[in-house]
């Protein structure tokens, strides 16, 4: 079968190759790969910024934003042939740490977890793949064309779970949400906010166009800007920061209403410094009982929550997030820079 593989730590090695067909082990599903979403993590892996091959191997199959259809199931499985599924990305560390031992492997304490297509386990960028039944999540059939959005949606589902847990420490009735960054994570965060009945604002540097129309169609307000000046007098209750831009991160910390929550989802490389008044930030957070926290990855619970949220969404709106689809034999085109929201590789062509 064909698969998109690379040699972690070696730039320029990404290539579509013939690899052996997978053989399902005990308790595993055999899945036909349908599509794969590409994100910044995949581009960083291809650029050799990080990545760890399976033990004893030089190359690995990339890909963590999966979508497939079940071909074979183990005896007694809750899945059936024909089910639409995605595979969870992370696996708990073998020790395990206390968090992993309780199924909260997205909060692993010792860093010994593994991840499909990223760290020590082959990913999902192949015509067929296997997955343990316990790490597969069934999707509604209506999501067949957009189901690869499940992985980024699971990240958002976890973010919202954490926001709501933090909010429940006291009276919590948020009204206004600001999302910074209108990439897939940011737009999905806005969707989840809209589903919660919040007043949704999205800020992005892009001029009005597809992104602004997607926000408008959620009933939200789009702000083409690179600073939070517009929110100085009418502060949001929740900010979900999806850009990783240093100045936005700093400004977000002092731009929420009292008892506000800032969730940091974005990542950016280091090397840039910013002049900040740490005293102002400290006073604002302390005197207003604010919370700033970071979040990454997801476990099965978040995938299930994401599946439910996507099933409730307008499928046409979700489809518009996917701005480019490329066949597997031209998979490297998906890694070329552009103005896309989400690029998807079609694993069936």
C-alpha cells in the first residue's frame, strides 16, 4: 500500500512510498484510510524541527488528523465494518505516571507518552491503518467529508472542558468570548462558543474574506486586527488564544473581565522578546481572580465530545473550513505554504 513517510530529524525526506500492508493485532481494527488533515505540527515534522521514529526504524508514517472506514473488527467489538472512525493520537506512557494510569494521558507528567505520526508510532497517512478499538472513536455518517476535523476539534473540546471546570470554582455565567486566530482551531473554538450561546468575537490579521464570512455565518463578529485595542473598554469573559503571538498572549492576560479566563492553545517559536510590565499583569490577575492556563492534546473523552459537537454543526459550514484537497500521490503539495484554512490529503486517490 502507499503511505506518506519521512525520516524524523532529516529535512527533505517526506515522500509517498510503498510500505507493507498493516496486520491488525489482538483487539485492533483494520481501517481503510479516507483522508488526513495537515496542520502546523506536520509541517514542523517535515522540516525536522522534532519527531521520533518507532524504535529500531529510521522512517515513520506521518499523520495524526485521521479519518477512515472500518474494514475488519475483532471478535466481540462494539464497532462494525463500515463504521466511520478516527484514531486517537496519544498513548499513555508505559510506566505509567499517575495521570496516564487514570486515562488522563493528555496530561502526562513524565513525557514518556507516544503519539501516532509524531512520536514513536506510525501515523495515519496510509491507505490502510490499524488502531486499538479503545483508541478509535465512531463518527456520525454525516461527517464523512469533514471527519478529519475531529482531531483539532478534540483539542478545542478539551479547552472548553477546562474552561468550564475553572469557571465552576465560583458563579460562572460568561457572555462574551474572544478567539484570537482564525485558523482551524480558532474557528472551531468559535463554533463551540456559538453552540454555548455566547457572544462570539474572532480576531485575525487576515482581511475580510473567507474567514470573516465563516465567523459572520456563526453569528459572530470578525475583527481584522493584530492587537486587542478594540476590547480595552468592553472586555471578554473568556479569551481563547490560538496564535501563539507573544504580544497577543501578553495582552490577553490583562484584557478579560473580572474572574476572566485565558486559555492558551497557540504555539510559537522562541527568540522574540517583548517589553512587559510584569507588575501590571500580576496585579490584574490577582485582584480580578483571573486564570491563565495552557492546554494541548486530548483523550478519548474529548474526542467523543468533539464528535457530538461536529454532528450538531452545519455540515456546509464545516466543509468550508477545508479549502484545499490533494490526492495522496501529490501529498507533498499539501505542505506548500498558502492562504488555506485547512488542507486535506485524500488517501483514496
